[in-house]
């Protein structure tokens, strides 16, 4: 498994690539010896409008925290900043502030 050198701090938005091919984005809560705990996990899915985000589990409350077994993960990394902002917007309805808005 490839692990990016960046630290995985609680509440970071991370991306997992599973050995089955799915790509999952979610809020990192914590890890233990065998699993990662994520909140509001979404997977990338194709739609008529292009790539979108859909619930990982359709029959589970979208607010749930889920464990993903480490043996199923091929790649783990902090998500791209723009993708993380889109994830936050989709899961909270809050549009994150960008530096260009502030003129910085």
C-alpha cells in the first residue's frame, strides 16, 4: 500500500483507492491496527454530467462513520484541495472560502 508522507490528522479530507478499484473520499477520524474510520464517505461515480460523488453505502445513513479495512486499501492520501472543497460543499452545503476571494 502507498501512503503519502503528509500526516493524517483528524478531520483531514482523505482519498482511498481500494484494491477493487473504487475511489473513496471522506473525513478521516482515526485509524487502528486494522482499519481506517471515516465520516461521510463518498465514492466517485460517473453521471451524465461527468464525475460526481455518491454515497459509498446506499442503505446506510449518510452521516454514518464507517470502518474500511486496511487490507482492502491500495493507496491512501490527503485529497487534492479543490476536491476536498467540493466534498465539504456536497456534504455540508457550506462553500469553503478560497484565497482568491480574499485577494491574497
